[in-house]
C-alpha cells in the first residue's frame, strides 16, 4: 500500500529540496542546479530567491556566475524566462521545444504570412554577427519580411531559436533592453539535439517532488506526462496525497516529518515554488491563491511562516528609508511577526545597503 503524505509532509519535503528549511552553503551554480530553474521574468527576483536560500549570498556571486557563463537566463518552461545552469539549459532546451511551439498560438491573426522557419534562419544570421536587442532584431527582420507583423517576427525568434540574454554590469545583471545571443555562440556548445523528457522529469522530482504528472505538466508546460511517469514508475517511489492522488518521487529524496521547523522566509515575485504544482496547497491554501496574482498577471512576492505562504510583501525606498510592508492573508501570531520582522530587516539591508533606516510594517 502506498504511503500517504499529508499537506504538512508535502510542504516540508518540497521546502527541503528548495533550500528553504535552512540556508545552505553552496555556490550559486550548485544551488540553481539543485533548484533546476528559477523564474526570471524580471532580472531581480533570482537575486532575492538565492538570498533567501544561501548562507552568505552576495549579489556579486550571481553576477559573476552569469558573466562566466555557468548560469544563463533564457526562455524555457512555460515559454517564460528562467535562470538555469548552462549545462541544464543545453541538456533540456530541445525537450521544451513543444512548449515553445504551442506558445506560438497566442499570436492569432498577427501570425498571418509568418514563416517561422525562414524567420528563424534570418535571425540566426543576424545574431551570428553579434548579440542584439529585440528592438534591433525586429527592425532588421521587418526589412526582410515587410508584410509580416513585427511583433510576430520577434516572438517567433524567441520561441524557435535557442537564445540566452547577455548580462551587463547592471546591479541586477540585465538592463530593461537586454541583448540576446545565440545559445551555441554564448555557451561554446550547441544544445542537445535530442529531447530528454525522462531526465527532465527526474530532475523535476528532485527539485519539487513528491509530485503528480499533473504537477509536472503545470510546471513545464509539457503535455501527456502521465505516459512518462508510467515509464519511469519502476525507478520511482509511488506515494499518495490526502486527496488520494498518486504522487511520484525519487526513492532517496528527502521527506522530513511535517513537524520539522520551517523558518520565516521571503520569496520574490514569480518564485517558481508557488507555480510548480497543479495542486499548490503544499505552499498556499486554495482560498489565498486569488490574492497571489495581480490583474495584469504579475505573481506577487509572498512570505512563508511555518512553511506556508501567509501573505504578500512589497518594499519601497524613499529618502534613504527602506520599508518592507507585509500584507498577511490572515492575522499573524506574535511569534510570526517577530520572526518575519527580523528576517525582513535583513532583507532590506540586502536590497538597500545604502539605507539610513529600515522599517518593517504589518498591514
């Protein structure tokens, strides 16, 4: 009979893999490899996510790893930007191509006249000359394909050509208008030509498990993963959640007891932890999920208390005063406020090292 894991046990198992039960000593490349990927729709969140996970993390550590090309920021899972190790990007970029192909449907009527293959060939030639911003690339593509929607041309390149963003000396490593380079030129090797979906799912379980096939589909954007997990079943531990759903896990992966202490932690906007499962109760209650996403589909930054998302947070910096505002979903116990305040003040010192004052408020 399969072992049943309640929500707290699932929470602690996932936090253990996400480096959120205690800050760990590891290089940023090692940490990102263990996480498999970090959501990076904007450049700043991975810095905050690593600060919450690593002992002694400095922003310069991540900038250095991006500049030495051991980490890359590129379009992968769910056709969105993620931070990955160069090795993992090379191994799994082709595996995710079906997700990127499916994303082309969002173009609708704007895709009229678009030849994605021809567009990709021209873009490769342009980017083989040197890295370029997408504004520049779209303008050059428009000269070649004057009757095709300019945005459609750019989107086709993002989805069809393996690209990485070029880091700069900016504080968060990337300016608003970043340049893109061909992945093989930047990395010095071409991404693997054959898909490796089995290997990707094993890595997903290592970073986010235990999980169901539906969870893996939500995280990756890939379809029909039930067949993959059935194929992998002899190599996996099969478990059950409190709703009777079948979960898969690596046999030797950590599964701490649900009563293991979990410290106060702050997660950045778009953190993959709150997006990595179809059933997200292991991190956030269903009743609170509507508060997680804004009207324009931004995923808010959340704070964790006792392992679960208990509210959202934001900061501002005015007149050299850094302020962190917590907006809990429900009233917090005093112990939670004290722990979150201490962690929040440390976060503000990381974010705004020049601040003369810091303040944490609970609204």
